[in-house]
C-alpha cells in the first residue's frame, strides 16, 4: 500500500491525514483536550490551543510530538 501511495504521489497526503486523525494518540489525552490541529500548510501544522501557556507547552514538546 505504501509503495502504491508513493507511486501515486499521495504518501505525504496520507501521512498528514493519518497524523491529524490520530492526534489524541500522538499527543496524549491531556494535550488533546486543550489543543486541536487545524490545518497543515506546507510543513507547518496550525494548532488551536486554549491558552498561551498550552502553546508554550506544545512548543516545548515539539520534538517529542514530531517523533511520534
């Protein structure tokens, strides 16, 4: 399947959709309750958060979230 997606040029779109669909699994239940993904523009993920403090926390955990 992955090879077919790659051949069709859809692998990146599928990976993006998969990440957004599994947001709570990736970031954890606590963060998912206060932050939700809005959209992906090029290589930038836009996220809505409940407060500036949570934005800072997500920025702090950015590396860990990207690895997941």
